C-alpha cells in the first residue's frame, strides 16, 4: 500500500506539466490567445520650436515633428502631451493640441479630426503637431523643441526628456551651431534668439535619489543677439554696480573666433533674490550672463572709494531704499547712496515739507553721483531721480510764477570734460508733495536746449558785434584772437571763412547755462533767473565771451522768455590779469540791475537830429555792381553756371541750405525753399518760376563770379560751386517787403500798416561793414484833422523825429539811387538755352 502511494507521488510531477500543456493547446485552438502588446515609442527625436503668437493673445505656440512606431501587430490608439520645462526657474508649460497631422503614403500631411491617433500594427508614421500653451505667463521665443509624451491606456512610454540633467559641458564640444544653442536652451531662459554663444554649464541634478533636494548649478554664458532684443534679457531685473560683477567669470569662455572686452558703457543687472547676473554691452549687441547657486557677489565694502565719500547728513537712512527703488537698482546698492550736506524746508498752504537731495555714488568715484530728491511730509514721501548723473548740484527755492509758492530750481554739473563742463538746468513745481518739471535745458530727452538767440557779425578791423534777437541788445568790441585765426587776415580784413560765418550770423555758444541763479531784478518779490553761457569764435579752445540772459516765467503761456540780455567780451590779455577779472565779476553781479542808455539818450533834440541826419548823408546809396572776373568766367563757364541753376530751381538737383543756426548744410529742394511744396510740378513752373519770379545775375558778394538773385515772395540768393558741382542758398529773405537793389544792397518797403509807411535800406560790403537807414511816416487823425509825423533811423539812432522837409531830403537820396537798380530777366530770358515750353 505504501509502495503504491509512493508511485502515485512520483507520477504527479510528470503528469502536471503535461496537463498544463494540453490546456494551453486547447486555449490557442479556441482562439482566445492575445499576444503581449509592446508599447508605442518615438522613433525619432522631436524637432521644432516655440514662439509668442500675437494672434492668440500673445500666448506661446509650439510646433514639433517626429516619427512614431507601433512595434506590435495590433493597432493602438494614443494621445500626445506637449510640455516644456525651464529648469532654473522651475516653470512648467503645458500646451493644448490645436492641430494633429499625419503623413500619407503619397507624402502629404493630412489633419486628423481628433487629437486621438490610431496607429496600425507594425507601422511607423510621421507626425506633426501644433499646440498652444494654457496661459501667456512669459514668452518662450525660439527655443529647442518642446517635449512630446505619449499617453495611452495600455502603455507607459514617454518622449526623449532625459531623466537626469547632470552635466559639465562647454560649448566648444559642439560643432553645429544649432545643436550648441539647443543644448543651452535647456538650462537657460531665452527670451530672444541668439546669434552665437559660448558657455560652460555645470549642473548637478539633485532631484533624484532617496531624499530629493535643490540642484547645484553654475552656468556662465556669453552670447550675441539682435540690438532690439537686448532689453528683453533684463526684464524684471534691477541695476547693480560694476563692482558687483567679476569680469573673470567669463574669461575662460573666450576663443580665437569669439572674444570680447567689456566696454565702459556696459550696463549691469541682477535678478532680485537670486544669483543671476547680466552685463549688457549695447554697441556690441553682446550679453554676459551668470546664473549660479554657488558663487557669491563681490562685497561693496571692499571698494577703496568708500573711504573718500564725504560725511552725510544724519537721520535720513530710512529713505535710501526708496532712492534705490526710484533708480531701478537692487537693494544691495543701498550702502552707496549718500545724502547731501544740506536740507531745505518748503512751506505751502500751511504744510511743511522736508527736501533732501541724495547722491547715489554708483560710479566708484567720490565725485560723480546720481541726484535723487526725496520730499517728506505728513502726507507721505516722494522720491524722484533728477538727472542721469552729476558732479555737483546747486538748488534753490524761489517763487518764479508769482503764486506765492516757491518753485524748486536745480542746476547740475553733468560733465567736467572740455574745460567749460556741461550743465543741466531744471525748474520743478511742487504739488501734493511731489515735484513736476516745468522747465528743462536740456529737455527730458537730453536735447532741445533753450535758445537764447545771440548772433554774431564780423567786420573790418577785428570788429565783433554781438546781438540778442529777443531783446534788441547789442554790443560791439574788437579782438584779434589767436594768431593766424581763420576769420581775419593780418590787416583785420575779413577772409572767405569770416564772410561765410556772417551768412549765418550765428554765435557759437555752449548750449548749457554755467549760471542758473534766481534773482529778484525789479524787487517785486517774483524772481527772475539769471543765466550765463560761454561763447566761442575759433573753437572751444578760444572763448569769445560770456552771454547773459535774464529769464522770466510767462504764467499764461507756461514758458520762459528772455526779458534782458548782456555780454561780457573776453579781451586779448594775460590770464592772470586780476583787474580784468574783477571788472568781469562786477559786471556779472550788476548787469541785470541797470539799463544801459542808448547813444541817443545822451543828446538833446537838436543834437540827436543832426547826428542821425549826418549819418544818413554819409551813406553812399548808389547801386553797387562788382565786375565779373574774365579770367575766371567765360562763355563756356556761363553755360555751366546757368545749367546748374536751371537744374536747381526745377528740382532736378537739391539745393544745399544752412541748417538752423549752424554752419553745416542740409539738402532741400528749391520748391521747399520757396515754401511751395503744395503745388504740382506744372503749377510750380507756371506760378512760382515764371509768373512770380524775377532773376538778377550779378556778382552779389564781390568774389568776381556771378550769383543768381531771385525776387519772389522775398529774396533768395543762389551760389554755384563748380568744384563740388553744388548750388548753395546763401541769401534767404522770406518777406514780400524786401527788394534787390545792388550787390549786397536790399531795399525794404512795408506799406501795409494802417497808419504807417516804412522804408529802409541795408547794405553789407565784403569786409562785413553794415549800413542801415530807416524812413517812416506816421499818420494821425484828430477828429477831422489829419497830420503826419516823420522819423529817421540809423545803426546808432532809432526813431528820431524830424521835419517833413528834412525827411524828404534824406529819403530822396535813397529813392534816386534805387532808380539805378538793373532790370531783372524773366525765366524764359535767363534760361533760354535750357528752357523748353
């Protein structure tokens, strides 16, 4: 019995496998078998890009292409997930699939009606996907391809996203530029496309393991971008000091084909709360970036210049953070903000405000800083950056608009180069505890200086006449200037360059006010502003004098205007002439307080009439005509000149015109010179060139060559330079009251005033000597009684009342001479060889 049991036990191991084999055969025979399903996989790395799409609310659009393989014999349904991860910012982007395409057998892509894709067994398909991110939190411009994940109920496959980001990679290992930039894009946020880059990425991925933790990284990159993209890289960053950045961070990234030097105008930034630094080199379109969990910023305390800073006003440290915020600097720069040595108290409407001017000493200099104004009161505190930087600041409180409330005047020394330096002058109106700028020179854009309208005219004997166009002030003085100056010859006669300067009557002046001081010139309690500018003749190395203006605020127009002007001429003297400087200082402190008498104010009526009439009798009114130099000008030259003028007036070639208050030229058309740009070509020819113009071909300036003088709605003088083959506009009088009389001579007649008839004569010779004579009649009505008064004027005497007999005698001298004026030519006559009807 026991033996039989043992035999049965031996048969069980043999029969059991046989039984299972029979069951398996029955299972297959019954058709119930399902082979294991192998998951769908990506057969190629996804390629593509991401860009901001303005047509979709500035959300990011992603596009990717790849191949997908189904290794199983059965078809499978899959869906895709499109994502992108920014490693350092720990931001994750998920995209919604908008369009899903698959390539047909004929090679064309067709769009699937759904985002679910059915893949036949043992098949590889080419796929394209366009997707849109959930929200526009930031732009992801021109990155590497987004990640593609395959989602299916019966698979666990994912795309090519590596599980570990640990790397120690230099850009030099890549031969292909696109691969180099794509690798960098996985570790660095890229708000714009890069042109080229060099980098070293050290990244230790600590997100895996038993206890995940923050990763360690040190990424240093240098790259070039388009100029318009530079600002994209500093979004949400704050300015810092150059001392907080070590240029050596990027030194080992230089190669023979990609090298750089950080320029002096580089801009430095830091992202608050992180060790992310950027240096922008604007002209190079270059960016240096360092992001690290390991490096520490350089200490400001190590700067040698800290010991040189002046003592600061105590008690206002609490506002330094506000000043840093107003400047756009990171709070790490607060130790370098210094206060001024003084404070001012402003009272208005019973409210007392404290004004403190901080200086942010950000340029590693004990002198240069950025002035920041803090205004503190019971209602709060305001903080305003006053200018980009200065070496010193003067500030005043004075009522300039007559409202019994003080305005704030700021005067900044913004540069100490060039000898005279450069300044910025501003006026602020304080309202609700904050300053509002109402005047600036230069203006906010760093341009648009306040024009004080000083002019200069040179004449024989080293004579300089400075005039102010706003006030009528003028002064005349002689000065030889440096030896061999280009405007006068050794005998004091004008050179061609001197005459050219007279064509503009421009006085070269510093655009800056080196003085900008409130003064109550008339004692009415409302302050004017006394300003001063340096002026030059032969360049900044040789000054001409100091130009003074007294500015007054026009409350109706909300602007400054010039109410008085003065000028202190430099003299040919030694620099250590103490007596001369004492006289200059006295003039500077008193010129605006007194009125200089006109020459006529010192004469009685009889003496004044005699002095003025004698000056008019001394004028040679005869029409002046200079002979043409036959050795310079012949028949062939005449043809060249007329053809050049023909092309200029018919707009075939531009006319070179003086830029405003400058010796430089700008191109323009003759039609614009006549202010007739609104006319068609045919109307311009018929009306302006033919009907309304008279042509005088004469040597106007006495150089032996002819100029073309055109009388239209004014007088226009055109000069041809055969060497440059250019026509220049040297005379422009836009007034219908002006008439050509002779070489350098203009006759004026204004009959349009209700009770006045005004005539005048102006002349200037080649040596810059000017002559002027004016004649005026004024009609009076007293009831039914009519009478007339008569006046004459000269360069020295204005509106001198004379008898009718004397007036007619003197005026006849001008009228007789004017009858000698040559007859003009018509358009057809002057351009007969070129004009075609």
